[in-house]
């Protein structure tokens, strides 16, 4: 299965889940851990969060058509590892089930804050994707006529798209307040930490001293911290 197919499957599962939740029916087995937590799904903040994730996914599908052709790329196995981890993390973050309990009480305030954080993450990821332009790729690649982008959010961050995505995950965990979602955030962080290490090694080979200098004046994900 290709990465784009996995992303479409994720969006489809979310849409179907929303339909089933709104209709009051679901096909989950009668197990407490897998039971839908209606305290989550009854709030508009959860529905708004799902819509934001769908907007992000749909934009990514549309925007990929402007990317340049790759002259070198990571193996399909390596890419598959990231896609698998990323999708599992997203499902854990988004799943509105009781699972293993919650780390945060459900309140309108925390859910609203979480939704706002998700919106910021979506906006930042899309902004960075627009700024990266034709040099974007889901895979770790070197593009034809590849350039080292150091403008916009790339002035201070080497991977602002990942910053946006992880912000989305964190915000969603605040919306649902479940330990499962928080574990999903941890898994997403591990997945992107792995990808960053591979990507930076690839870029260091492609751009040499220029990339080393860039690393000295920027952070990977969080301004001034990491």
C-alpha cells in the first residue's frame, strides 16, 4: 500500500467513525476499553478537531501535485516504517474511546484550547508547506535542482512542517484528554525524530558545508530549544 493510500484510508476511517457516532451506532465490540467515549464526541471541539485534520489531509493530497521530480529517494521500506508509525500515532491521538483512561479531565476550556492549538498546527504546517513549494516530498529525497530553503519559517526551523504536525497531535491530545492520545503523541515524536535524523544525514551529503552552517543557526523543531 502506498503512503497516499494509507492517508486516504485514515481520512475515510475518520469520516465513517463520525457518521457512525452521529447516528448513534457503532460496530465496536462490547469492551469497555474500546467503547466510544460520548463525553468526548458530544462536544463541538472534537468535531472541529476532526474537520481540521481532514482539511490538513485534503490539502496535502492536492499540494503534492506541484512537487519536483526526485533524483534520489529513501527506500520504500524506510518510508513504509514512517508511514506506519505516523498513521498508528494519528489513530491513537484521534480515537474517541475510553481505552486506558484519561490524564486530563474533560472541560470546555481545555478542549477549546486544544482545538485552537490544532488549528495553529494545521495553519503552520500548511504555511511551511507553501513556503517549501516544489521542493516538498513525503519521502526523504533529493529533488531535481534542489535548493536549501532558508526563508520564512525555515529561517529558524529546519523542519517546520513536522513542528506543525506534532502541534496538531498535542492539541488533539488536549481535546480528548486520554492516555491513549498522549501515547500517540509520544509515538509521533519518535517517528519524526527518526525521520529528522535520516533526512538531515541526507541533506548534509547533498549540501555539505552549507547545511552544516544552516544547522548552526537554526533548530530542528522548537525555536531556541531543539
